[in-house]
C-alpha cells in the first residue's frame, strides 16, 4: 500500500501539472466520444473518460455559472421503480440549473415492462426527451431500454450497479486527497451494486481497492474480473477478503453500505447476525490510517452497518458525497448531451484554437 508521504507527493504533482478543463485532453476526448452514448455501467467508460468526469465535475462545482446554459431546452425523464432522495434531486436540480427540464415518472407501483414492453416505452420516450434516467430493480431493464432507445440512457441504480454514486464518491475522495491514484480504499459489507461500481471506479482511477464481505455475499465474479483487469492496466490492486479488520488496516478511506438493500427486506432477520461483525465502529476505524475518512452512500441504518459515533465524527464525509452527486451528474449530462458546445468558456477556447 502507498504511504501517506507518497500520496502527498502525487497530490503536489497533480496540482503542478493541472491544465484548464477547457484544454484538458481527457475532457475534450470524452466530450467527442460520449455524446449520445449510454451509461449503464462504469465499465462502459474508459479510464480517461472517468478522469474526464472527475475533472469536469470539479470545474462544474467551482464555476456553476459557466454551465448555466449548457443544456438549454434539453428534456430529461426520470423513471424510478425505487424511492430516491439524492439521485432524483441531484438530477433534477442539475439539469434545471443548466437550462434544461426534468420530468419525473413514478414507477414504484408499476414496474417498467409491466404495462407495455420496454422496447415500446423506449421508442416513445426517444421522440419526446433527450435523455432517459432509470432507477430500477433489474439491470436488464436498463440495458434493454438502452438497446432500444436512440437517446442516452443512464443507470441511476440497478441491482447490478450504481455508477453515479461511485463517480460522486471518488470525486469526493479527490477533493480530500488531491488524487485517487495510489489511494488505499476499503469497502466493508455487502458485495452489492454500490460495491461493484466502487470497485470499477477505483480501478479506473488507479486506487488500491480492498473489499471485505461475508463469504456468501462477495461481489459478483464477472465484476471482479473486469475490475482486476482495469486495475492491472492502471498499476493498482484489487483485494477480496472476509476479515473487516484486516481490510481496514492502514486504509485512507473506509466505506460501507446497508446490509439489506431495497428489494431484500425479507432477508433482514437472516442477514443481521451475518453482517454484525462488519459494522463500521470506532474500533474498526482505529485500524485505518489516522487521516482516514468514513464514507457511506446513504441512507444509513444507524446502529446497524455504522455507529452514530463514526457517521457523525469529523472523519465522516458522507454529506460531501451527497453534495457531489449534483456536480458529477451535471458533468455526466453535459458530456452525454453535448452540453460543452453551449458553454461559453469552451466556445471561447475553441475560437482561439
């Protein structure tokens, strides 16, 4: 694992080599390649495109006024089969503050594909809106919508991945540590959709990712294989284990999620004793580095996967993560919908080049 001194050195190098986002080759290449594309999985993106989303997200956060006309007259529909706070409001506020409009369709009582085929829904939506944002139970719902739609489809959560969450999480880590390269990131708990996206995003950004789960709740092998391949290319490491204390040893960040995701409430009684040793408490955080941060995608079940003492501590950055959902999702929409072409600073740069 990289030392704190090594990380600080990388942070200095990153600051010295920074270029304006309007000239950044990762951002410019991503703007050209991603326009009109879908985001069903972090694996849909290259490492350079994940870096671009980070860079653009930071700039959107620093300079929101620069992007206020980026998505003028663009229409976004959100179709959610699951309840939402952060995902829905961050997308709605994001497009509204960039000149576009959000339309919310509550699918909690009528799952997509039940009333009419997903293909038929897609062929209707593509004639009215510019982007489709889905929050579903089955990942196949998202991939089928993407396969049948001519406009971009975004995974706002499925049973397989939660890409927007992981992008916001690593943007938050970059704010705190300067870079994700060489960062020692530990996830403790259920090897679920959030875990999958965190593994992939960490690998794309060159972080060392350690995952500790109960043996029967490991992340899916196909995601592990993809993440390991990406990590190898980026000279980082992915480790899987069952011991949460060993996983937290020396970590720069410790992350957890609920042990009972939406849709699995019937398993609560069975899961509770299995996940009790994986609770992130003060004793576990003491295994991490002294500068370590605590992370959670929220909502948290206090007293279960995390204690109040940890989530309310100065180490906790959970609300920074929540805030950054807005900024990284704005960056994503700008890239998928070609919004940089409508942004004054990018147009000025193109005119000078």
